[in-house]
């Protein structure tokens, strides 16, 4: 049997379209298959490993000038935590509030906001990159996390630092929607990793995470935990929250957000 | 051992020719068709080119679609270091009347507002009802809104693209494929030759005989642009979007004019690759889809000899 050029071309075109439609449906199926998603998710390890190699000299993220500041820095995620204890603290200007530093440390302690502000401060103008794609530039002033951890004295088995926050991003009020984040010691001791209490020269606003938020400048926005109440040194992440090391990580996002 | 590719007639061609099935088709044909057609089969694509080509087809297609999923999380583009909701975008896809029965999809480019319902801003959701989204369901991976899964696909495939690309580039240099087959010859670069080649393309005429054994000059320009400019630009602008990589190579921010500029350039380069693919696939159909696709699978490529004209 021979096909004329025309019908042969039509056959190929419709075949290609059908194949395209099938592969689209196939990719949607693969997007729902947990085993396949686990497999392609392993690329995260390759990304983390290669970035850690490239960043082994601990270079700083770019710091900008005041003229580069975003005219309006978009508040994102929680902008007003509903937790009653948090709201009560906010009403008093966080005068009775204290940051807890504990977990796998020799000397757990807590500090008031005034005590934190009395410690040596670092100010940096950096770019905040949201996982959605937008960026905003802001100036942050705060205490280096590394200094706090050294003061507390990490135990040898401490591998991660977990930030427990006051906000619930989801509707649940049983703690399962409570925001938290974590970094490993490589990022915890980076000079630009600070717990910031001021933004653009002003006390940190509630919409931006008052009284204290994390800045871990070489990662995306969801790592920059707001409303930090407690800093805990831990050995493993799988027994905290959903076990993936953070609120968004428990909802499918990568723990390493350097990309 | 890698086989010698017979793209250009060289001293070795005589040897190759003896191995190929050069033949003259002398079957009687319909009165209005060509009287006789000479047919010669040559070895056109090496195995590395063929394998990396098809891996690239899958990787680039899925990178594009997962990229549009990521784009849809914030379907705006900006220029400069920063850019968010309160800043002025270069391009914005949005919905007017979201939440009503008839939302209108709108795309704004540099101040020009276009109605793009059905394509950008608003398009059919799962049940066909209008849904507010940048690119439509059929263009994104996965089809539903899921940034985390889109990113997982994208970064997995980015590694596939980079590793596959490195294999292709190293092999292209080592085997002499780039020098022999992609670099335009001196005579091809003469303006008169380029103009004639453009005219041939406009008339959809394709070379036969000896000329068909090598890529024509526009084809070489297109491949060089994709291999050495567009795909590397995709990787470089993509890496500039990574806050981690930026700390390692802050000069990328200066090169592209900022992270948001890099994001815009990433989007533009992706569109140029789509444009290349559309022309490339159209040319495959015009030049003969079985022969062209077959040659990228088996390596064997049939050319019509001058005797057939």
C-alpha cells in the first residue's frame, strides 16, 4: 500500500499530536507518582553538593547600596500572627518577650529584645528572592546567629538549627500549621546569617516578622523565618513538624533553597 | 571506534561511498513526476549527536513546560536587581474581574494592554471553567498549579540538560564535528552565497547532490546560535536566579543587569528556543520527515543526486 504525500503528512501530524497529548497526560501522571517524584527530587542532593563545593570559601551574598532599596518591600506569607501570646507581646512592644536558645547546647539561655540589641550588630543591604520569582532589596540589622550559637556552646552531635516561629500559615490551630525553618551549621555560621530586629533603619514591623526574623542570605525567601521565638540546636529534623525541616519543606519544597 | 561522518565530501568519501548503497532508481513513474531519481545514502549523524539530540528534545520540552509552571507563580517580568508587586513590570499577565463569571485575561507589555483570555491571564481550568493563571494548562508541567512539583521537574531536568550538553560539546570538539560540520566554510560566508541561501529558503528549495551532504549556511548559523548562544544563555541566566550561585559568581548579576533582568532574559531565551524549534521542525517536514527524522535515529541519510533533477 502506498500513501500519497498528503495523507502521509496528515498521518504524521495527527500521530505527533496524539503522541504529544499522551506525553502530557503521562507527565501529569508522573507528577502524581510519589516514587518518581522522590527520584527526580534526588537532584536536590546534586545541587546542594555542588553549591556547597562552590561556596566552600563562604563568600558573601551581594550587598547593595541604600539607593538600591526597593521602594516598597512586599510583606509575604504571614503578616499578622493570630497567636494570643504573640499578640499580647506585640501590644507591649515585645518588652516582656524573650528569645530562647536551647536544644543541643551546653548553656541554654534566653535574651530580651533589649539584650539582643545591646550585642554587636551587623547591618546588610541584601536581596530577598521569593520562590515565586520576585525579588526585593532591604536593609537588615541584627545579631549574627553564629555568635549566639558559640555563646550557647553547641554539643558535638548538633547538626541543624531550627527556628520555631509564632505564626500559623495554614488554617489548623493544633500546631501542625505552625511555621518553622531550619539551616545546617554551614549556613548557621555564615557571617551574613543574622537574626534581624531592624529593617531599613526602623524596628522590624509586624508584617515583616517582628520582633525577630532570620536572614540566611544565600537562600530563598521561605527560609527567612519571621516571628522567631526559639532557636533550637538539633541532631536530626525528621522528628520535628512534618519531618522535612520546615513549613514549606513539609509541603513539597526543597529543604535546600539555594536555587 | 567512531565512524567518520560523511557530511562533507572529503578524501575519505570515496571509501565511504563504496560501503553505502548508492543506487539509481529507474522505476517507470507517472508522466508528470520526475523521470528518474538518483538516490545515495550517506552517514549523516554520529551516535553521540543522535543520542544527545533526543535526550535534549525531552529535556528542553519538559524544562520549558515546568519553567512556565514556575513563571505562573508570579506571571510578571521586570528589569533590574529587584521587582515585585509594587514595582513596575515589563510584562504582566493578570485577570480583570477575577471571581466573576466572566473574568478577562489581560497581558500588559510595556504599557500596552492586550486581551488574552483563553491564552494568558485567564484560561480553561480542569472542568473548562475559566481559571486565573499566566500560561494555560496545556503549556505547564504539571498542568495544575503546583510550584513545588514544577521546581522539582525543572531542577532535575536542568541537570540532565547540563550533563547531556557537556557530553555533546566535548564530543563535538574531540571528534571534529563542530569544525568539520558546523563551522561555515569561507565560500559559504560570501554575502552572495548567504543571499542565495536565503532565497532558496524562501522558495522552500533544498539542496541536492553534493550540496546536500553538508549543512547549508543558514542551518549552520541557526545551530551555532542555539548550541553556543541560546542554550548557554539559558543555563547562565538560570544560574543567576539562584541566590546560592550568585554568592559564588556575583559577576553574573552585573553581566545580566540584575536578578530580575536575568529572569526576563531567561524567559526571552526560552521563547527564542521555541522559535528555533518551530522553524527546525517545519524544515524537517519540508525537507522530508522520514529521511530527516530517520537520519537522527539511524544516522543514515538519503540524498537525491543531480541525476534525479
